[in-house]
C-alpha cells in the first residue's frame, strides 16, 4: 500500500481536484492531511473553521483516496501562545525560552497547553471521527523532535516535584535512592527539588535519570490522552504516530507506542546518514552519500517493528533532497523505490511519501516532493509509479510477518544511562548498537529489536550490546530460553536508580556467567589496542573492563597482555570492550554457528531480508552485482528482478517450499 | 594623498605639536580625529568640553594638516547608558544584553540612542562644520561591526512590527508573502510578530529576510540622519564612512553608501586573511601569512569602488601587526608600501594609516602604529616615507579612474539568502564570490563590482557568482547589453520574498537561457566529484543542480554521468555547481576570449592593475620575479621599478599610447 | 606517611569499625573526614547533629588513626540556598545563575554565604578544635574548582566597585590607570563600574586584570577568614588546603597558601593528562595514557612545594580510573605506587589516597577507591601495601628537604596576562611553562618554582618562561644574584596595570640586557619556522619578537633571515620566540654548563630526583631500562630496586658521601 502527505491549505483550492486524481492514478491509496493546520482550524480561541477541510476531504475522497487525519498540535498558533505564554518550553542547556516562530514550541508540562491541545484534538476527532472517508489518525507530529522532550520551565519543575512525590512517597526514600548524602544534596521536602540542569558541574546521575523518566512520562501521558480522545470519537479508526529515529525521542518508545494500533516511521535515509556519519572519513561516507548506509534505514525499520511487536507504516518517505541535514544530496536514481521495497521487506504495510508537491514557501521549500513546485513530476514520481506497478503484481502481501531467530535487546533506558554516565566521550549508545546490528545484517540475518519485557522463546541468539540495567525477571527468561546470549560491556552494571550493583558488574548476569568486572576504563578513540580471537588480530577500543573469571568460564579472546576480553559460559558470552566490525562479524558468526543459525558472508553492499515466503535482495552499490549461485538456488525463483542486480536495484525471490 | 588617524586625547598635550610637525614632514596631508571621543566631549548630559579639541585642531592645522572630523557615536559614554539602559543591544543568539565596556554598545532601534547620537553629532557639526581646517567628516566608525546590525531587544521588536506594517500594510499580505500557513505561523495582527530568533528550530526564511531588511534599514536610516545633520552644518565638506569588509556589515552596502561623498575602507590584510583563511591548509596559508592573499585586499578595494561607483579612500591602513585576529603576524618588509600602492592602483585617492602612535593602554595596545609607543619610528614609518617620495614624483593622479570591461554582480541581499537558506553547510557566499574574483585577477583582468541596479553597458563580460533573487529590470538590461554572461548556481531561484520561483530556477533568467533546475543537492566538501571541460578534468563540489535543457542550449561541461554542469545559450553561461580555481580560470578565460577580452596567465603571486594610463605590477612572492617580456613591451615604460621585481615590490608602467 | 579520605556518612555505621581496622593494618596513619557533610551536620538552620561524627571519630581513633577534619563549606545545603538564593554564583560567559545540584554553588562575594560558611566552620572548629584525635584541618575543598573563582552576580559587581574604590581611591586615578579615555570608557563614579563581562566585544585589559585581582582577593579573604576561625579553636592543629593544579584556581596561589601550615595537592595524573594533552597526536599521547606524562605530576609537586616554600602533602592520590576526564584509563600496574614515591621524592611528607571505598551512588560512582564497592581490595590496595612496607624500611624521612640550584619564576599574575592579552591563540601559559620544566627535568635537574618575591640567592640558574610584569625589586635581586638567567618572550613587556612599558619590552629587564622589542607577532601553530643554534636547526613558533640589540649583546640563535632569536648579555639570556623541546634541552643545557650545573641526558621515560641524601629514579616506560653505569656509580648504593628498572618501577639510591 502507498500513500502521500498533503497539505490542502498550502494550495489554491482549484488545484485540489487535479491533485487528487493524479494521486489516485499514481497508485496512492492514503492521503494524510490536517497536520500543522491549527491556525486554519482555530483562528481565534474557540472560533473554528472546518469548511475548507470538509471540502478537501470530499475532493480527495471523491477521487477514491482514504484519509489519514492528524491532530494539529505540533504547532500551537500565535494567539494561543500570546494568551498563555507559559506554554513555551525552556532550553535546558541555556535556560532560554524557546519561542514561537517554528514548530513544537510547547512544554509537555504546561497545563494550559495540555488542555488546549486536547480540546482542539477533541474538536477535530468529534468532527471526523465517524467520517466514512477518514480511515485512520496520526497524533501530533514527530513527537519530541528538536529536543523538546525536556524543558527547564517552572511548569516542568513543579510537575517533576509532583512526579517525584508520587514515585518516592517520602523524601527520605528519594534521598536514599539518589544517594543525596553525597555532596550534601539532601532534600527535606519535595518542593525543594530542582531540575538537574544548569548547575555548577555535573548533577547527580540518579537525579538525572529520574528527570529523564519524568520527561518521558510527560510525553507519554500527553500522547495517551490524545489517543484516548481520538478513540472516543473514532472508535473504528486506527491511530498511529509518525516516529523519528528512536534514539532521538528521549522517550520510552515502547511505552509511547503501547496504545497505538501500529507504529509509523518517518524515513529520511540521506539526511539521517549525513548527520549520523558526519565524522566518518570520506572513503566510508562518500559511497553512501546518495543511498544512505545499507543498514541505516533497515535499522530504523526493525526498531519500528520491534517497539510495537507489529508491522509498521512509513508515514513519510524521503522523495528527493531534503533541507535539514548539514549536506543534502540527491538520491541516486532508483533509491526511492529501493528504500520503499526495503521498508516492505522489513515489515512495512504501507509507504507514504512526504510530500505531494514541493512547497514554494517557508522552512521546507528546499525539501523535495513527488512533484516539483511547478507541478512537474520529479524523479520520485517515476519511481513511485514503477513501485506501484510492481506492487500491483501482488507478489507482496501487507500483513505478512517477518520472523527472526536473532534479537537485539534495546531500550531508551539504556541509552539514557550512557548519556548520563558518560565516563568516556567516545562511547555512543547509537553507534555501539548499530555496529552489532550492521554486523548481523552483513551475515544475512534478520534481526528483531526487543525489550527486556518481551518473550524470548522464539530466538536462538540474543544480543544485548548495551544493557546496563537488568532485572531478575529478564534473567529468569534468559535461563528458560534456548538462545545463545551475547552481552556487551556495561551489561548489568547498574541498579534501576543508576547506582553500582553491590556485587560488581555484570550484577544479576552473574547468574548466567560467573565473572566480575573489577574495573572499567575508557580510552581515547584513536588509541585502540589489539584483540586476539581465533589467532586473528582485531581492535579493542574506547571502553574496556577488567574481568575476574570463575572456574568453567572459557576465554575466547584476549588483549596484548593475554587478559580476557571475550568470555563464555554455557550459552552466555560477555564482551568486555568495544570492538571493530570485522571482529563482530567473525565472532557473531561463530556464535550463530553454535546456535545452529545459518549465516552468509554477503558481498559488500548486498543485503537480504526475508518476509514470510519472500526473500528480498538489495544492491546498494554503484556497480552491478551477481548473487552467489548457492544462495539463489537454495531460495527459490525470482518474482522480481534476477540474479544479476543492477546498481541500486533489487530482486525478490519466492521460496520454493512455502 | 596620505593621511593618519590620531587621537589627541590619548596623549599629553605637550606632545601634540611635535606629532603634528612630524606628520607633515612624513608627507601626511590629512589627520582624522574625534572618533570615540564622546566621553571627553560630553562628560555629563549636556555638559560639553570642546576647548581641548579646538586646541588640537589648531595645533594640527598650524603644521599644515587638514582635519577629518568624526562623530563619536560608536562609543556612547557610561552616564548615557546608565540613564537610558535600553540603548544596549541584545544578542540574537543568546538573548543576552550586550553590555557596556567595549564599543558599539548601542541598538539601532533605540529611540533614546538615536536622539542622543544625533544630538552629539549636531553639536560637533555645529562647532566645526564651517571650520576652515576641517575639510571632511567621517560618520561613526565601522558601522555594524561586531555583529551589531542585529539586535533582539524589545525596541527592535517594536520597530520591526512597525516596519512590517509599513511594508505589508495589512496582515493578510504579510501572511501570504511569508507563507505563514506553513506550520500555523499565521498572524492576526502586526503586534503579534516576534523577531525570528531563539525559536525551537529554524524560523521562516521570509521572516528572516524581512528581519535582515529591517535591520539594514535601521542602520541606513540612522546613518542617513547623521549625514544630514553633518551636511546641514558643513555644507562644503565631504562626508565619508570607514567601512569594514562588505560581507561583515549585514547591511545593504550600496544603500548605506548612497548619501556619502565617497566610501572609505579600513584595510587590514593580515588580520582579515588570518580569519578568512583560518581553515586553509598550511601550504596555502603560510606563503601569505605576512602578506595577505594577493587578491584579498584588492577584492575589498574593488568592492569599495563598486558600492559608490566612485574612487574611494583607505581610512585605516594596517601598519604592522594588529591585535584582533586569531594570529597576528608582522607584515613582510615592504608590504605596507605595497598594500598602499595596491589601493591606489585599484582606485583609492588617499591612504590614511591607523594609527600614528601605538597606544600603551586599553584594548588595542598590541596594535602597531606608524610610531611605536616609545615614540620611535616603526618599520611602517620608513615605508610611508618611501611611498610619499614616490607619490611626490607625481606619476599617479588622485581622481583618475579605473575602467573595467568585466563586472561581478554582487549584493548583500544575495549573501543574506545564502545565510538564511543554508541547505549545504559548505556553501559560503564570500568564498564563492572570492573564487570567481581571484580567477579573474589571475587572468590579469580588472574587475568592477556592480549591483543589479547599475548600468551594464560598459561591460563585455558580466559574472553573477550568486544571484538568487533577480528582477525583470535586470533581465531587460542583460538583454540590451553586449556582454557575455556567466551565472553561478542558485541564480534566479528565489522570489524577492525568498520563495521558490514558480517556474523553477533560474526563473526570470530563463529568458536568457532556456534551462530548468530540476533539483538541487549539496555535498560534503570532502566528497567532490569530477567535471569535464574541453577534455580536461576539474572538480565539482558542494552545491550541484540538475538541469533540464531546451533545444539550442550547448553543453560545455559534464559530470561523471555525462549530465550537464556548464551550459551556454547565446552569450549566457550557466554553471550548475561550485567548482575549483583551475576550472574557473580556464573557463572564464574561454568566455573572455569570446567577449574579445585579452587575458594573461600571470606568474603565481604576480598581479597587475591598470588605472588610466598606468599599469601597476605587484609581486606578492618571497622570490624576485621577472615580468614576461611580451607583457612589458606591450605596455610602455617603467616610471617606477623595472621588469625585475624584488620580493614584495612593485613596478609602475606608463602606457606608451596614452 | 600515608593517609586516606573517608566519608563515614556514606556507609552504614556497622561498617566503620572494620574499615578503621583495615586502614590501620594497611599502614594508613591519617584519615580525612567531614568534607561535604554540611547537610548532615546542619540539616536546618541552626539545628546541628554531631553525634554521628563523634562516633565516627571515636571509631577511627580507636583503631589508631589520626583525624584530619574538614570544613564542609564546598557544599552549602539546599535549605540554605533556598533561604538565601543570592548565594548562587553567576556564569560570566552566559550570565546564567549556576544552580544547586552539584557542588561549589556559592559566590565568594555573597555576604550571606560568607557569614553562614564561617558560622558552620566555627561550629565544627569549636567542637573538634581541641579534640585529641583531630591532628589537622583541611579548609573547604579544591577551592575555585569548576571555574568558581569568578562570578558575574550583582553581589560580585558591588564588591568589585568597593574593591576598586579601595585600590584607586578616586575615579580619576582609576580612569588613568586603566586608560579609559580609549573608546570613551571613562567613569565618573565607582558605582558606574561594570564587571568586564558580556560586553559587545573585548573589554579593557586593565579592567579585566583588576577583576581577576579582585576575584582572587575575594577567594583569599574568605579562605583566610576560615583559617582564622579554625586556628582560634584549634591552636595546636595544622591547617592545610587541598589545591587543584595551580593554573586552574585563577587565584594568586602564593597568597592563598600564605596562612596555611602547608599546602596539599590532589594528584590525578591520568585525568589531568587526558585533559592537558587532549589535542596531542596519538603517538605522543598513547604511551602515557595509563601513566600520565613523566613530568606532569612532578610539575604539580614542585609547584606545590614552591607556593609555600615548604614540603607538602598529597591529600588525594588517584587510586584507579577516575570519572571526570574525557577518557579515563586504568593506571598501569605499579603506577599508584610510583606516583606516590614520586611525590615523596619531590617533597611530599604524606600521601593520602582518594578514596577508601568506591561509592556506589551519585556523581563519583565511577571513581575508583582503594576498595571496590563490593568491599574487595582493588589493584591500588596491593600497591599501597607494598608502598607501606617500603616506607617502613625507613629509608625516607618525612621533613627532609629538596634542594635545587635551578628555579622557574612563576605567578598567577603572569597567567592572567596571557589569558587577557591573547594576541595569538596558540600561546598557552601552561604549555609554555611546562615545556621549560620538562626540558629541565629531561636534563636530570631538580627545579624549584619561585615567585618574584622569593630569595634568589640559592640558585645558579633562573628561568622565567613568561614574566610579562616585573618590578624593580626583582631586577635588583637579579643584579645581586649569582645566577644565570633565561627570559622567555613577553618578559617585562607590561606595567602592573597591563599597559605597555614606556621604553618597549623587556622594560625594566633592559637593566640586565640592553635590547628592545621592536614588534611582536603571533603565528599559526602549524606555520612554525626555523631557528639556528650552534649550527643545528630547531623550530621557532607561535610567538615571535623583533629585537634591537645594543653593543655587547651576543646573538646565540637566529632565524632564516639571520635576525636574532636568542641573545645574551652577561649572565642574562633572552629568547624572543617559542621554541621546541629539542632546542630547550640543548639551550638550557648550554646555560647550565655556564652556570656550572651538571646535566644529564636521561634515557627517554627515565626521570631522577634528589631529596637530601636520596636519589630516586623512575621508569615511566613499558620496557625495562638500565641506568647508565656512570650515573649509578657516582651516586651511591641502592636502598630500593637496582640498576635495572622494571616497567613502571623505581629505584632509590643513597648517596655515598652524605
């Protein structure tokens, strides 16, 4: 299924009908509208104007399109801000008010904002909740984007004090949980508590973690209230939200997704790659500047599937150059199609493109659309057309499932720990997790992202690249699992209040592998050292732990002084440092072998993905590549493409035996 | 003509007479005084003390010097700030008040400041306007320096609202012009409008552009009022202003210069080179660290001549190391003389040195003078002496004109567009424009900087490195011109409100060359790609446009995929990317040939410039260089120097046939 | 002597006794307590709780430990801040309040804070001043750390105005001293004076220097008041303070130390090296990432000895990885012992370790202790044990003296000048001073750090790497000294008000060497040039002065143009640029020879130090190294170790003839 993001209010009304017909003709089925339209829907307090939107819906629906309606809450209008100035959030790094003039200028702790945002949401939901052409809803837009999860306002401070009271009941419990005896930070009363910002030097990590949990809860509470309002008036429609990359929300993504029918993701491979790989050397970056890294989009897709344990949508797919990264290249010809197919391969049921036509004005005028601002079709148009034709062949079924034997355990909580407890500046949660993911993908493996709450029973191999906080429930599930486990450094090292575990790291994991982390060091990134595994040399870098091992623990890899880096006990592996891609591939392949999971060594820039009875093969290279005969023969027959893949092309193989 | 900047108030009165006599003896004709002296002229509100300045003028004039008087408005005194604290400007990046304690601590939108500044200006102008020894006036000092064009104060906000009302009349027009429907940024009333600063994320480009225009207008309005006050009392004196580099004023320099008799420029080649080339690799930077880049000073000279279409003055010439760049080398021996001659060659009528004697105290104590602080003559003294001797030979006539067949179209508006619409972080308006200029200079060409308002009829070759906004009037002039045109990327891409042109770039320029810019991409600066022109390979980088060309358009250069980069139609060329110095030289040389303009391939570090019947040749190299015989024979006979140029030396050739 | 830092309030009371007994058994003699305990000692205004501390003292003392008591003033509790919010300091770079939530959240100019801090200090001193087990006191903690010397508060502004009035008496004197006539900065009244912060551009250097002096005086006045309070109640105990690196206090360290019985230093070689060498290339950094630079700790030790002209203590010795640098490696095995012995060699009488046991909570939970948080002994435990055993052999006597023939003249004032008058961004006072120190240490020389106030008579060689301000008294002492002098660039260039000296640099030093600094330039760090000395080539870089020399001045080193860089007159040498390590070693060795001081060329990573009749030899290398036979034979016999030094090991040689 395909769809499109459209802003009727941006265009003269006489253009709507032609737009609608063209959308339909291009194979687009869904059209998302209403996002950001607050000032047009409510131009003064309580003065609503829905007629234009009614007409837009009618025009679009008449052409056969299904409507996805948005709540316009990401852009509170000026009259609202002027009436309730404390809606504006406060920057936690500077203490400055974050003013009107762009978007997301609201504080999740502002009672005025919450009331007004739910009011407009309810008004919209009431009007269109039962509308036959409105099939689904999107809440807000890219919630918490632009670092808006956190605010340093007095609203936030009061709400945080209330949250603390609710969580810790009495101030003595809070003092004890946070260890405020250190540096005389003790409180006598909840009303004394400050936000952990703008202090003389670093604030208490437990205080910081509480503030992150609180801020996340504020987002979720707001979002859940909005879902409730929509569901009340639109009981038969689905509700989704368009997520930014999970690492950027600063919110517990699993919890945020909980009450949604499914998760959507806004996929901007080039913009994201430009930022994520900003410091990568040219030779690593340039080959992918117009394609994105072969594993970057799928990393987000698999996470999107993971946080709601369900198929997902792409709500916004990049159709050409964007405007917001440091540098904004044009996608290679074919990539818009490839990214879309890649989304389907990884569990998407629908791909919507952002946006229909490039807007000539305002902040995103340099952001491409399916059509150029002169209404001519852009390169993406042709690729969408091809994509639709391919989809019409009904090879691929929305709703079909991805199944993986391999899982990565993730969680926003773990990210928070690494951001609060920096310890070594070269440790990046995102880079660490991505390095494991990419190694697995180069081995041809499908990967699920799971939380510690999830069922482990389907997996043969479970990897926790960074899991500093763990509970007994998870340990019990590990014990009952059949999987082989790989834990990266920091695993189990912290209590839920971000203190050291009493028995040294890896804490509760000592039940799975009897080792102790005697000390932890961090290393300048250019000062990596060697790691020996199976008589080959690799790199150990950035974060390193000194291990004490008990009898029965096997040493798999050592450093220059023959001290253990990778150890194994039963089905549990522990890696006491950060390493390099070559090591991760070789090591994870050896673990997979023990877990009886077949791995491949894919040609560079080839990736494969299986969804039910289809295997998708993607070529990210600028050269044609041929699939290994062995692979092809085993899999089945081609329903799209062939053994020889053109640059930026794909093939789909239907499994013989399914 | 030569002159000097002098601060009598910095020195004991008994030193004045000897100073004056020495100035005269050194050949200095003008002495600039009064700048920054507000606290000495008005020590309390309305309490004026001019006796000391009367005596200073008398002493200087008695020695035969002519006085340039300044308004002291760049440094409002403490009592004034304390009385009217809202004079202080607000930093637009931090929201902080920019306090007293240095200079330029005033807000161009403060009514209190405007009133007081014009009052002191009038008092000074009244006293000295008709004084026989005061021959000219300088307004303020380096207006808008230290990023003072913009302020985030409530004074600025109110004035901006008034400006918007005046410009757009009704709020609906503003909403439409700015496209505020995007992100619900719509206003109901002018009083709601905020400054486009300190928002959650980027603000509306049209809003930003309006704010830049407004801020520029505020500067110009203030400055024009001051000129008027001076002219009222000094109807027979000229009025000038000492500009900083054009790119640093954030003000429409042409408009700012309009009511002046001529423009002055403060020339600091080493300090400016240190900042401009701060990221240049050592091998490119070091050869010029004590000379400045061979084209940097002349770039400013030609712009100074351009913005008022007139000869100009150097009001402050660097005489030795300065104090304000990141690193402050000593000029090579000879460079003070060379820079001065270079200014004359490019259209200066007078060069004044900053300053007479190095001040032992306060912020600029490490800034060299013609005399050291112990009153001994510095290296510059000897070079000024030599320069004066050479000038006395009357080879060169002040008032004579530079004539160019080649023009670069420039404008602060274009710079604003690139700063507001960043799109690719490696696009620098200054670097782009400078790269074209430098290529032309290496071809031995004299270059005018013109605005789109200027007459084009004298030019055979007109280059617009970056002209995103263009009007029909300019297009009409192009059509009627005989010139060959070269347009860089972004040309004509934007409306005057910084929206996309409706017919795709290059918009109105499609009347000159029938092409369309289908998409625009930006590239990381280290990821440049190849460009083929005349079977040679060059570099394409940073900013790249995809072109659709109509029949009759000739492709001159292509990329690796054979897509067009440089195209030509009639006399109009369009370059769809940023390129390298080698390409610009080769390409512009080929265009010049078509325009029947002779070009040279000057030896490295040699530059030539013609002013009426004189050709100046400058050697920026640390080695002696000989001029090509061909060149010399053609030109005429040496009136200064010879065919063999010593390091950092120059020669002047008088044309045989003129 | 050895000691430990302990926080009984961090641990359940039942653990105290076992801790105490283990400390004693490990050879620890002193235990420091009470630091940061304000919220436990005074939980509400005037409500004191000392019983727990009484019991802790009793428990520790019963085990035979001697108590060092701290004033808890570095961490004012929340109730105090809430009652007197103006205690909080203001960030001078942002104008933001620096809030509660970490430590050192107090303003040295807050009358409320001063009163309350002295009150709690007096209460503690009254209670324990005569306690038989409390042998000494530590004031506050790491005073001025986290850039807290300076505050931009209105308290600070008022106090600064008062300070100015006291120093300059009348406003005319201040105006004259600061040169406020420049840029109309003149004041009519002391109440007009602002802090020199947050202005439009750089503020007056004299104003800045006054503000630095004032801020330093505020710290010293507070600290002296506290010493007085302690001494009043504890007349028989010593009082010390634990200093951070001298360059980080922004306070006149000599003055701060004046009323202390001795100075203590907190020694964190790895954390400090990581920050100090953050920009060093990998090949220079990596060899020392787990040892610290061989000269870094001793640099601090020699300064600690210097500022009170006395032996010193290490109050906090790093026992493992810390938590606060960019990267925090584990010390190489043996380094905790080596650093401790190195401290003793350079004049320490006692080394205390920070901290007893790693705390599981709050900001420093990743900071190692002698014991891990599970109460197991860490690597450092074993090294302390060995160290104690070695100390028990009574080779080394606390109280014995270091004697040097070589001195470096230093002072916080000189550092301030370089930070205020930046002129070239690559000039770092710390790096310049360290480069001289390191060269001397590689020559095997013991170095004293002295102030210009100190007696010069014991020295044969005196080096002033950076001494921009000098007085006649020092010049007179130089004249009467027997020493050979080396002055680096900037020497004598400034008056005490940070103006240029009237007779050009080196000002008063012209009495020692008749030269003049005609001009000063600064150079980009990657653009160094060559220096010739004794027919060998070295590097000249960053800061360079043009010299005029009088008859009799000998030129020792020249640049590429044969201009003088190093000159000599009698016993006085002047170096007119910054140079490289090779040059400094060769040049200083040649000066030492003239001064009849023996120098060595130590093997790389070997350092030696003599304290009375013992010579200590340290091997910082990862390889074993043998001492040169010549050296060993001359010195005496080994009382620890041998001629062959293991990696990270040391030897002690007792002198034959003493």
